[in-house]
């Protein structure tokens, strides 16, 4: 493993922060902002993520387990392995059925996300772009539920008589959507339809040259997905050397200088 350069976040005495990822499926943490997560973890910040579904429908491999329970167990092991590769914490599965989040009340999902936020006290929360990037309904539901959870997690009484209010309110400082930069994806012959953000939508770009290899190894840890999208094509093209985000909160104003740090502006 190549050493990760530390100059980026160690020029001044570092305040340890918590970055929390909320995703739909096992592998989203790696195939999404994995290089960014690895970068912040490498310099001492706490990075953690939770996965909403059990991964039981992600059958993108040649020899499929005959039992769905076997697949769920395999994907849990893969996620734990990938988290170790990235140097981040895996907080577990929320347990909903893979591929069926649109059948679950978005308010129920929001409430469960609030519980995670109030327990983990993150400074920054990250999820998918609202498009889901691949337009997967599970991704889109999580983005929708998280936006509500982000607003409600710091407000007592927001959830009525729910047991969520047994937990102390906590308001994260920033919310980001991970996205794909069109100017980067257009350089490769990507075989699937995806949403890609134009340069004027992207608010934040992280230099991940030092952790691109880490992300690629974490993606490979999800071995059951090896027959899925050809992420090696992106790795070989240098796509993993920059990762892009849209800052949802605080609201981005036209004319702001693009960020290069998810922690920028925190007290």
C-alpha cells in the first residue's frame, strides 16, 4: 500500500471531525466517494457509514448463492472488508430489502437516519446526488429521506411521540451529495446511462490522487459485484483522482469559490 500524503490536512493543528455517509447498498461507499472517505480517514478524521438495505438483490456475479441469506452474509463480509481497506467505520445495515426502498415510507427511513445522526454526531453528512446517479430508486429514496433527516435531526419534537426524541438532537454543519462530473465521465466510453453534473452544478472537488488506489482496492473487495459496471475503466482513466460533490447545506450561492475541502468553514 502506498503511503498517503499528509500535507493536505496537517499544515495546522487538526481538529478531529466526523464525516457520516448514508447509502443504500453494500458497495455504494466504495463505488461512490470512497477515495474521499479514505483521504479524510488517513489524516485522522473519523469517517463512518451506514447501509440502508441488506444487499440481497445485488446479484451481479457468475455463481449465485441459491439462498438469499447466503448472499446477504457474503455482502456483509465484503462491506466489512472494504471498510477496512478504506480505513473507515462500517456502522451496519438498517436491514430493508434491497431494491424495495420505494415501497417503504420515506418518513420511516428518515426517522431511522435521524437516529444514526443523533447517535454518531457527525459534522458532515454525505449521500448520493438526488438523481441517484444511476437513477436507482433506492439511491433516490435515500437522498430524499436524508434531506429531511438532516433538517429534523437538530430539532426536538420534530418527530412527535417517536422514540427518536429519546436521543439528544444534533445538527450537522454540512450536507453533501456525491456526484459525477460530466467533464470527467465524458472522457471514457461508459456503458450505462448515468446522471452527471455540469461544472456549474459542482460546488466541491476533492483531490484524491493519493487515495485513488485505495478506492480501487475497496471496490474489488466487493467481489460479488465484479460482473457489474466496469469500474476498472474509470480507475485506468484516472477518474478516481478527483471526486465531486454538490453542497446542499449551507446553501451554495452563485459566485462562491468552489470548495476543495468538505470541512471548509467549520468552526
